[in-house]
C-alpha cells in the first residue's frame, strides 16, 4: 500500500506492507484512519526456549507507565505497561497468563527493541 505523508511541510510517498490487522480494541483507529494501518505490535516479542514468560520490548522507546507489579497475577492480554516512541504510545500486553516475577524497567527509562521489560513465572 502506498501512502502520502507530510512532515514539516514536505510531502513523502511511502510504501507500507500491512502484516496483520490490529486485534487489540485499545488500538482502535482514530477518526479518518483505517484500522488496518495501525500496528498490531502492542504484543511483546517472544522467542522460543522457555521465553514464553519473558516480555520483551516491541520497539525502541521510552517507558511511560508501568501497571504490572511484582507478585501480581496477570492474564493473557492484560496491560502491563505503555511505551512511547515518536510521540505515539504503544501498549504492551501479556501474551500468556502468569505471576509477575520481575519488572526490569521503570517509567522514564529508555528501552531498546527486544529488551527484557518484565518476567513472569
């Protein structure tokens, strides 16, 4: 899909591949925006080898709010924290149910892509 965007008065044409439609209702489209253009990347990145309980950052950005607390029981899709990148907030939700074993970041901290944010047991 090709899009035309304007940044500081300069127009750019960009090509965007839509990999997956947004499934999370908290990522509902703003008026005039198609929901298929919104990222479905609010889920944490997970990778094999018993890492299903490790929550990683889906992007590089800043931790804005942390809702998860040590010892808290969470269900899949529960909101754990919110990250900000380029003035856009991205919710990070639990992919699986579990008990919060550690919270490895705090509000105001910069995080890298795939950095461990939180661990579940």
